[in-house]
């Protein structure tokens, strides 16, 4: 877009002759003047910026200039020519700005300190390849306890201690058997307690029956004496 040329006029101002750049409204033909503080003609670009600060709309030609009075209608017409942003498009723009694509961080690398810590824990809880872990421990348990990936634990164990193959399943079976035995022992204790209670009640009932029989015998003897 070309730069508009502003005519330079000679004007009287405060009793002296000065140069002034002139702009004219393309709608109402109102004229605006930008006086040069130095007295020399002001370059077009500087005059354009000054007219804009004075409230003018500066176009590429005089026909497109608008004075401060005509400026609202010019701005309204310009806005009407702007492409419409639909509500859905606006929502998508807002969502795109508020939800930037997630940045995938590279997987954490195992350091020498990580190796040392995992090795020390394995040395503490791993019995041997034939028995595997001590009760309550597994690759996952060590991973949770140390806060390290399970794959690291598996790697250190296999490289330095041995494979557990199906040992974890065996340990799970042992755990379930232990829980079953605890349940059996609990039930047996409850049964023995019930049996003891039953024995006590049977003894009490037998004693009462014995008293009733003795009383019945006394009554029979009394009846014989009376008759």
C-alpha cells in the first residue's frame, strides 16, 4: 500500500509564518493541520502518525481519510468487513490455547546410584534362584518400595541374582495356603470354645435332672407313707 502524500501549506501561527501538513476528510471534507515545531516541512510518515494521534483515520489516499467526527462510521464499516468468527470456532481457539499439546518427556535413565540402591535391596530380600524372594517381597514390591520402575528391578535381578520364572506364582500359592491354615485354626478354636460351652451346659442340665429325680423320689416316699 502506498504512503499518502500530505500537502505542505504556509500558515500564520502566533504571529509567525510556519509550515503545516494538511489532511482532508474523504467524507465531510474537513481539513486538519499538523504544524511543524521546527518550521521545516514534516516528513509524510511523521505527519501520518501525528494525524492518527489527533484522532484521524489515515488512508492510502485522501478519499479514504476520515476526520474524528466521521471516524466512528469508518471503524464500523471496517469491522463489518472483517471475517466473522463463529462461536464454535472461538471455543476451539480458546481450547487450543488453554490445552496445548502435552510434551512427552523421554523415559528416565537408570543411574549408577539407582543400580546401587536396587542391588542393595535385592541382596537384602532375595534368598536365591531356587527359592526366590523372601516372604512378602517381589519385583513389584521392591519397585514400589524404592520408587523405581519395575523393569529396572527385573534387569538388575536377572543380571546379578537370577531368574525367578514362576516363583512369584509359587509364593502367591504359599501365601494363600497360609491364609487358609489361619482360617482353619480360627474355626477350630471357635469350635473348641463352642464344645466347651456345650459341655458346661450339659453338666449343668445333668445336675438339674439329678435334683429333679431326687425330688421325685422324695415325693413317692411321702405318698407311700400317707397311703
